[in-house]
C-alpha cells in the first residue's frame, strides 16, 4: 500500500483513527446468544458518549443563531446520544426505532443452527452497533443488503440529518440505491476497476458523462446509469452521439478526462491546498483508544460475560451432568471394598484412579477450544473497532470460569474421595480439592490458548489434541520418569500434569493409611518409588505453585493471541473478469476456458452474447402453481410469553391466495418481516417446523413434495455451497444428480457452460467457491452461482429468495436479464425482492405485495410502466399520487406503510379483499386449480433422478475433491501424524526391545495405548466441523431432491478410508521402527491392522456424534465422556481382573480395550522371555504375565480384530441412520 491519508491535515499517527472513524462491514458478525437490544446496549456502553455533549451544546448554539427548528425525532435522538451511560437505554431505544428494529428488540439474534432475526434485521443491527458510538467519520459498506427500499431510504435520511447537524463525515457504499435514496447524497465517488472515475457533487455527475458523450435515458435511475456506463458490455446503449462514432471508453480514459472537468480541477486544487490545522476542533480527532475508562470497560466486560454464560447455561449444565455421571462411574469402579492397601500393585490401582481423575478434569477443559473458536469472529470485530482491549475480554472470561471450576472440581472430589477410599483425613481432602481446582483452571486456560492460536475449528482441535499428548505423554504416568529418554527430560519438567501428578500422589500416599511397612520403608513411599514419583511432602506445594504459574502464563498467552493475531484466511478482493482470466491462464493454462468456449460454439453461442429466449433448450414440462387460504403458525417462544403474550401460536401468514403461471415472472414484495420468505418456504415445502393450513395445487393436481422437488428449483437467500469445489464442479454436481439419466455428460457440460454464460461465470469456472467473507468468490459472484446451480437442474418452477440482494445495479441487471430469458422459455419463476430499481421492478409481469403480518394487499399484473399497480393504489382515497419519474416500487412501499395506514385510517389488506381484483384472483385460482382436459398428473417412477449407487458415486466424487482441497483438514492431520509419530517414537525409543522387567512391558503398553488414543481422538475432533459444514450444505441439496441421505453418508464414510490408511502407514512405519518392535511380517501386519481400524472407528465415532447432535460444539461435549470411559475401561488404568464384577461387562463393550488387547497381544502374546515382576523378586514369561495379570490370550487376537472391524461398521451405520433421520435446521 502506498500513498498518504490525513484527517483535517493530520497524519494517521497524530490521532487514533479507529475511534475517530468507524467502519461498518458487509459481514454481519454478531453474538447469536444475545438479543438485539442487548447487542446495541453493549455497543453503546463500550463506545461511550465521548465529546457528544460538547457537540450538542455547539449544535444548540448554531440552531439558535440560525433560528432553525430541528425535526422532533432527530432532536430527541441527538440529545439521547449525548446522555450519560446510565441513560444509554434511551439511546438504544431511539436506534431501535430509527432502524426499524423495535419489533424484534427482545429477539435472540440466532445463527444457522438457531432461528433468530432475519438477514435484513441483522444488517441493520450491524449498522446500529456503530451508530451508538462517538465516531466523527462513518465508513459504511453496503449497509442496504437485504433491506427494502423504504427502510434503506429511512436509514440514509437519518444519516443525512445526523451528518449535517453534527458536521460529521459519512461515506456509504450502496448497491442499487433507489432514486430518492441517491438524491439524499451531497457528493458521490464513482469507482471502476480500482480508479476514481468521478468524485464530486451529485448534481454534476451526469453533466460529466454528458460531456463524454453519454446520456442517462428517461426513467433510468441515475445511480444505475453511473454503474453501467463504465461497463464494457453496457456502455454502448448510453452513447448519445451517432452510432458509427461510438468507441469504447475505458475507465482510465474517464479518470483522465475527469481531471480536466471543472469538478475534477477544483478537487485537485483542494487536495494540493494544505488544510489549516488551526480550524481543527479539538474534539474532531480522537486521541483516546477507547470510548470509556478501563475500569468501566472491565465492568461492562464482566456483565457481558455473565449474560453469555447464562445464555450458554445448557452447555455448562450438560458438562456438569457429564462430570457427575463419570464421577459416579469412577466411584463404583474404584470402590473401596474392592481395593486394598497390602502390596505395591494395590497402590498402583490407587495411582491409576488419581491419574484417571486428573485425566477427566484435564479433558473437561477441551471443549473450551471449540467455544473460543466460535467466539473469535466477534472478538476480532470488537477488538478492531476498539470496543475494548484484549485483556478486557480475557479477565472477565477467566473470572466467570472460577465458579465453574469450583463447582466441577468440588463435586468430583466430594463424590469420589471417601467412596474410593483415599486417606480419610479432611486436610488431605481439601488439599486434593485445591489441586484439582487449579488443574481445572489450568486446563481451561490451556485450551483457550489452543483455540485462540488455531483460530479455525480443525486446526485448533488438532493443536488441542497435541497439547493433550504432550501433557499426558510426558506427565510421568503413561511412561515413567526413568524410562523417558534424556533428550525428552526437559518435556517432563515442563509438563503441568507432572506437577499435578506428584502433588496429588504425595498428598495421598504420605497419609497414615499407607504407613504399613514394606521392606525397609513405608508402603506409601514404596508405591511412589515404584512409579518413579517424588516422595517428599513439599512436592505438593511445588505442584500448587506450578499450577498457579501455568494458569497465569496461559491466560497471558490467551490475552496476547486475541489482542494481536489476525483471523486465518484472507478476504479476496473482487477483480475484473479480464484480470482473472489472465491470472488463470498464467497459473493453470487455458484448458478450461478453451474447452468451455468449444462447447459454447458447438451449442450455438455467438460471441458470448446473452441469448434471448433461445437458451435452456433441454425439454421440460411447463407447470403452474395455485394456492388458496394459506395460513402458517409457529409456536410462541417462551421469551415472548414472558413478555405477556398469552397465545400459544403466532400467525405469520394470513389467508394468502394466488397463482403462478408458466411464462409469467412474479415478484413477491413487502417490507422486512412481511412474510415473503416464509410464504416461499411454505410453497416450496422447505419449512421444517410450524403449522400449515390451506391447499396447494400443481397444474390442477394436489402438490406432492417428492414430485415437486424434481421439477422445481429454490435459490436461497443465503448462498450455501461446498467451499472446496470450483464453480464448474458445483454446476456439474447439481446437473448430474438432477438431470434425467438420458442426458449424457457431454450434454451436461454444454448445458452447464450455457448457464455459466447466462450469469457471466465463464471466467470464474475454475475458481474455488470458498467460504463467505474469508476467501473464494465475492458476494455477488456467490449469488450468481446459487442461481446457476438451480438453473442447471432445468426446473419448471423456480423460487428465488432475493436474487439481487448484495448485487450492484449491473450485476442485478445481469441476473434479471437471465431470469427474464428463462421465463421466456415457458418456465414459472417467483422472486422475492427488496429494493428493486425501476428497470428491475418493471421487468416483472405480476406482483404479489404483502404487508407486515403476512397479509396480501395486492396481487395482479403490473402493466406497462406499472400503470395497473399505480391505478389500483391511487384509487384508494387519500393515497398520495406518484411523482413523475418516481420508482413505483418505492412509492407503493411508502404509501402502504403502517404510518400511512394509520394516517388514512385504512387497512390495505381489507381494501384488497373488498376489491374486484381479489374476486378476479379467486376465479383465476379456481381455474388454475383444475387440471386441463386430457392431462395427467406428473409422476416419476423413482424419487431421485439417479440410482442409489449413482448418487453414492457422485457424492463420493464431490467428497474426494472437497477433502483433497481442504488442507486445514487433510494436510494438518497428516502433519500432526508425522509429528506424533516422531515425538512418540523418540520418547519410546527402543521400548519394544526392552524386556527385562514388568515396567518395560507397562511402558510398551502405554506407548501403544497413547498412539491409538491421541491420533484417534484428534481425528474424531477434527472431522466434526467438516461433517457439520457438509451436512449444512446437504440440507439444501437434499431439499432440492439431489440425493437421499444414505448415499451422501456412505460417501462421507468411504472417503475417510484412504486418508486414514495413509495416516496409519505414516505412523506405523515411523513409530514401529523407532520403538524397535519385533520385525516379523505377521506382527507388523497385525500392528497396521489394529492401528488402522482403531483410528477409523474413532473417526467414524466423531462423524456419528456430529450427525446425532445439532452442531459440532455439542458433539465434542458429548464425545468427551465416552473418551474418558473408554480410557478408564481400556485395561491400562485398572486391569480387567481388578475391575468390580458389576463393571466387567463394559470392558467387553469398550472398543479401546479390544484395540489395546489386539495391539499388545499381537506383539507379546507369544513371547516366552522371562521378566522381573514388580515385587523385584520373582520372574515370569511375558506370555504368562499377560495372561495372569491382564487376561490377554494370544489365541484371541483374531477375535479382537473382528470386534474392531465391527465397531467401524456399527458407527458407520449409526452415522448414516442419523443423517437420514435427524434434521437440525429449523425454518
């Protein structure tokens, strides 16, 4: 970046630009657990009033001097902005009113898993957050996306008044502004291909282009003209000279000519004239980084975290219940009546119980990783906007975790301590509680660090698993201290668990219940020495000090990471198609483009020009849709009942009647909250909840959803696609699954190419879709892809939910031209639309107009220049006549608003029901609801276009591409496997060849156990967000009738096989060699076999839990106790023969126990080498030691192999069943 930026002549280093200016992003990054009012109140408190009180006084002085009387609402609002924090609620109330959010003020924001406010309301809330601040400069990026034109005009009008009254500076980028909105601006900046083509007074913009030979036509929105006149494809139609004189004028030439235009000359003069800094008001530039004091921010942060903790109480209660359940299991496994204090082996069982307790408490913090990653976007947004510094977030977060740690560690110790039979001394009871409390705090802090460092779910889970491996592997239990190689001793001394292990062990075994003599020492000391633990009492306090130190260190690291790290990924700028093609040619050759052009030429395309009425030539059956008296109800949420609403149901649609016919393009229009998307979801069969009444017919026959899904398309408002596919691959995937089998691949590719040409995606055919707001396609490119994916299905009826939302005027015109061409082929298309320009609005044939509350107030034709619509509403007494040249869409929203209804004393819904138009529509619906003579009801022999196996292969093709292009998942886990294998191999150096004493076999058992557990758990955690993302995409694809759930699920299972096998080979070859296990073909093959199927069933277990739960956060919480129980009953902590009789059944149900059985027995089950037992006196063959001590028999290796394969099949089947049965998307 080069150049210079100044504010009032001051360089950016002279003040704090982040608090002087505010940037309102396109992306709506909001805390889903908060209500609208709470979000605004938090933003207002963080940003403070600042110098607004002083500005208010200055404003009052100027008004008095100029004898001006301000607007009443604006005057009250500006005064509210200047009040102290105690009255911030007044400011919030006025922002809610100005932005039209008062109707949803106490509604949770929600996300894709939890229903909340609408997309348009989220956009307004994003704007409102920053209007509550004290910034003097506002930069607002596409704030009108998802808003109707009346709401947009209202917001811009407020910003206009506020800017003028407070001498503020406001810069707003808008897509498709209506004429009345455009006219509110003083100056405009016109950008084209990265260059300023015009900057200056709005009134002079058309004069500049007129001087260049281009004129704005009558009834053409000036803003649309300005956006299109620089486009190569649209420029010629605005040429005012002789057609033969026209020559394309590039952006560079416009920019050069502007410098010599009077406005451009004046601008250059102003830029070269230094600003007089004496004229700079002291309050104009902020020198404070934050809006309020640090103490005030700390109180705000604490109250915010308190609220979020309350809203997430389900997760905390669920974790508590899990911990309580496992504590009861632990209590019953290590029951005091089954344990003794006679031998070192007895002491080893107690050591195992302590280690398991620490393991549980340590693992309890693992879910913190996912929770932090989910919150990071909001944290980054608040940080970048200078709402608060990083420590203001981390300190209250830590303080709110203290009660959780006290409760969870306290419950664990209270339930297990006396029942297990630890030393019966209350001081030792409280000392165990203290060390477990500190361990829990350390665990939470550690995994917060992993989440803030990883920053994506997959990477963070992998980091968290690696941290668990380091902490546990070098903690001194799985591998004893004297067995750790000297090059890893430093790892032993920095492992937090080492200090906790020694502290809790010394606390227990220095008690009087372990005073029994054993040789020449106490039994307690003998147990500690047998496990290579320290025996001195002061190690307890060393452990306490170390835990406190790690808590402080990890919290400081967490604070540092959230303060300075940036989000992963880069936002991709929108580049011109020409530039993209040039880059693609350089990067990967011209194969794709040449291939597509050949297909286009073969199918009759001429010079890439858009067809009119001749495209989309695959045969289809034109279909009509009629619907009568549609009512839709939802159950009233508990929050609304608490506010005094007594009804059990809330009605969102009221007696909606209408018809959509072939060759007729219908617009579904209404203010935000009118029920447009709701009606479309009901008609398309996309609603997953609520209560629907009424009748729907398809060409006279009752609608059947299975058939309807085959002949319809639905372009959702949110553009949901698999991020790792290219544009062309996304279209081919849709075409292959939705076009009839007789359409071959060659025809499909030609058809997909034709569709891409219609929506101008040819140059982007090889571009990855990516994630919204992170990488890949821009918003408008993603919108065009959504439409293209539905068009390649060759549907008869297409529903489009706000197809032009988020697009500029030119892109919207491209989309609507495409839609118009499709309608001309005889298809039925219905579009919801928010703020159409005159051109777009009048491209529709008919209109279904709804008011807030889900009632129809107009349904019928528009007529030439919207004459029929205008005549209808102007016939209502008192309705204001439309001004010449005014946008009919904006006019009808204005004259039918709630305020106008109140002024006129009419209900437009009742006016419509009493009109002749309503009677005509009822007759039309009756005609369309009767099947034509000699017609047959549309029927398909199968529910899906492709066979089960065809669906499976297509989904597998897609999953293969998605996995291969997802380095955060595939590359990270391969890298993790390499690191784990090298690390464990170097820690367990030559363990397999050491066969002198019993501890050597225990070490080998620990090394085999650690590998399968940590790689398995990591795979299980890492696959969850991948499955969650693809499941979310599959909801749209399955609703579209592409495939059933089972082929999709089996494809996702199948794609894991080769990746897990590569992981297994990497790990097995490296670790087996470094650990020096016996090199025989059979033993190595058995090792590969058990390692592969163990990692595989862990992966499938993670997939299964994700399919059984609404999101991967809950899946990871539910998985945690299973990992712990598998760990407890694996045979490592307590051998099968020492388990209580009432728990031995679970040992045989534990997959990890079978894995450890197979791994250990296949290596040592036939080994007759004599080893020294733990008593230091007797010797026994390894084979006999395994049989007598652990119950492992070599002849059962084959059975163990069958069981682990069976678990893989079991988890895969449950995953597929859950994907088919459970649907967690609420609409």
